[in-house]
């Protein structure tokens, strides 16, 4: 079963999910420049959940790190809350009807910020920082205590991705050497 780039897939091939663009979902410890967790595959909720869960099992005994940053991918907050959130059971209201279901809330020590890059004609024209979980004060304190960066950014993961593309021809941009089979993409990263 040979694959092809995402833009060349038919609707049927897209539905199968085993062809087209594959990503490396990477969680990196910025201070050590250490890849803590890596999940290859499509950019899906399941793979995002696997990444966050695996990261939590490997770092701080399941406790959230001082600060997590990422790009604006919409599934990160949901998966982070699933993994690190504390379950709250609503009090019964005494009114008829179904009781409200338990839900998760972010613990006070959870700090997560995103970097949103606005592009025009392929160029970054504006960078916005958004605090998703935590307080501004806690964010400022975490940045002051950081030994690697004094602002919220994704520079470390971008540098890792650039180096990875440089060293692995299967991941280089605009190449004929891209992996045509999912297994061929997964094996070099494990």
C-alpha cells in the first residue's frame, strides 16, 4: 500500500486515515533539549491525547511542569485538561431532571500558554501569546525563574523540528524522499 502527499488524496483515501501527511507530535524538555515523548501519526485528538498522557507519565510523577507552551492547535487544552484536570462533581440541585455530570477543572498550579502566529503571504506578521490555564502572575513568576527563556515561545520545538527535517530526508520539505508508507515514517523516529 503506497501513500502520497495529503493534497493528492481522494476522499476515500482520506477516510482511511493511513495515507497522506503524518506528523511527529513532540513534547520537549526545553532546559535539557530532551525529547520526553514522541507520537508519530496524523494530527488527531487520539494522538494528541497519547502525547500528553505519555508526557505526564514520564515527567514529575504525573504532576504538571512549571510551564507548558505550544502552538494554537485547538486540541491541546482539551487533552491537557483531561490529563491534569481535577474532577468536580456538581452538587445536586434538588430540581427534577438528570443531575449534572462531573467535569474537570484546571488545578491552580497548571500553567499553559499558546503562541499564535498570524501569517500573510507566508510571512509571520504578528505573534500573540494566550494564557489558557493559570494566572498572569504565575506565568510571570515561571518566566522569571526560567533558566532558558524569559518569554513564552515555541522556539525550542521549532529548532528541534528544523534539525530533524535537516537530518532525516524523509521529513524534508518539498522532496521526493518523503515516506510513502506509514511504517517507513514511524521506524526512523522510534
